[in-house]
C-alpha cells in the first residue's frame, strides 16, 4: 500500500501533472452536461421524446464526423486556431438551438443548429488526452496518466448530470440547458488560460496522407477493438434501465449506471497505481477479457444488491481498458498525426456507444432485459482475443 501511494505521490510531483489534472476536470465538465440538458430541453420545448432523441443523435453524429477534421487542423497548425473558432461557434450554435426551440421555429431548425454545434464541438477532451502523449515519453507514465484521465472523465459524467438534474429540478429544463451553454464558455476560458497548451509539441513538417492515421494497420486494429469495447458500453446504457423497468422500478436504472461508473473510477485508480511489467497489449487483452465475467453474471444473479455488485465489478475494468487503449493510440499514431488519431479514437467511441444503444434496445425488446449483458460479454471476449493477436508485435513508436 505504501508503494502504491508513493507512486501516485511521485507522479503528481512531476512538473505540470497536478495542474493538468485539475484543468482536465474543470474544463471537461460540459461533456457530462450538454447532452443530457439538450435532450431534456428539446423534449420540453418540442413536446416529443422522439424529436428530442433525434436532435441529440444529430448532435453526436455531427460531433463524430467533425472531430477528425479538427484533429488534422490541430496537427497542422497547432490547437490555437481550432480552439478559437470552435470556442466561438459551438456556444453560439447551442444558443441557436435554445432560441429556435423557444421561438417555435420547428424541428428542422433545431436539428440544423444542433448539427452545427456538434461539428464545431470544442476539442478540449481530445486535446487533454493528446497532451498526455506530449507530456510523457515513457509508457508507464503514460499508462498512469491515461488511467487517471479515465477516472477524471467518470467524475465528469457523475458530477455533470447531477448538476443538470439539480438545476432542472429547481428552475426547469431551459435553465439547465442555458447553464450548460455557459459552462462551455467557462470551460474554454479555463483551458485556454491554463498552462496546458504549453506542453503541446507540433510534429515536424511532413507530407501528409489523405487518410492520415487510418493508413496504420495496427492502429486500425485498435480502433476496431475500440468500436467493440464501446458497443458493449452502449449495451450497458440500455441494459440497466431495461432491467430496472422489467422489475417495475425504473429509477433503479440510474442507480445501476452510477454503480457501474463508480466501479470504473475505482478500477482506474487502482490500475494507475500498479507497477505492471506486462506489455500494454496484454494488459488491454486482460482488462477487456475480465470484463466479460461480470457482464455474463448479470444474466444469472438475482436480487437488486447482487445485480448492483456485478454492475460495480463490470465497471472496474472500464477505465483500465480505456487507459490501455489510449496508450496504444499514443504509441502507434505517427507523430504528425497524433491529435488526429485521438479524434478518430473519439469518433469510434461515439459510434460504438450509439450502435450499442441502438442494438441493445432491439435486443431488450426481442430477447429480454438480461440479453444485452450476454451480448456484451461475448463481444468483450472477442475484443480481448482479437486485440492481443492483432497488436502483439507492436513496438514503441511516437
């Protein structure tokens, strides 16, 4: 235990680490606020869950499509110009969503504004993740940084929705969405005024290929694994509410999701403090493979407490898996495509979550509320085996 604590103590004493972690938590708070508040506000303004869900879908699809373009621009010109443009357009487009919905301009206008907001979403999360690659050259330090980074994201996804829910309960959906828009402006101010960007090191001027990092076969294998991994996360997003609804206690769905997130935060904190000698590919294979066990247990355990316990255990491998995935992306991405590689990673993450939620809903309807967990377990076993086989010869890079 003393060695465990000492590793974290020494890590946080490294130049810039403590301040970068603090900036990451504060500046990424909107990622847990905008999506939920947008859904709640549009549903209230337009009077339809279907239209609200469609607007949210447009927002996230546009975000997934725009991220790689932003990444390439950042790799070419540095983060400053992209941050300046997105920092202006993104909150204005969200404000346009607010005005269009309040003024009754119709679904098309609201969806168009949401699409612009998604395309110009500020790349603070991607920049933070890529900055760890620039800050550290050693793989062990990167692994610890990415593990803590995954924990911090769980904090964002826990606190952000809680803040939105509090404002919604006190002042309504419009106030919650307006607060989230203000939070995006404050996030940019915090990030841009922090010392984070001084760690960014632009790559050397080289001839760039049209497909960028997608020409790297081993990186494509990691992205394929990312798609499978996050598809299983999507199964959880619908599986927990589906199971709770089947029990006649739909509010338990949020409790199960929170328990799963807590497990991820705890697992990430433990993983980051370990001194592991196994190659990161093997760590990734083990983390994803271990996740299959509690996922499968969801199909057989009885009782709310036991179900919550396996939800916690299933979460314990999430942050370590994401940390390993980030280390692999940072290693395999060519230096001149480093940021773009992380944006492609985000695109595959968002795509996997969306696909998992869509497919998971169909599985619940056709095979029952426990079936998505079995599907997730099978997918994790496939990801575990496939990732290790595809990346076992990967060597240090970047």
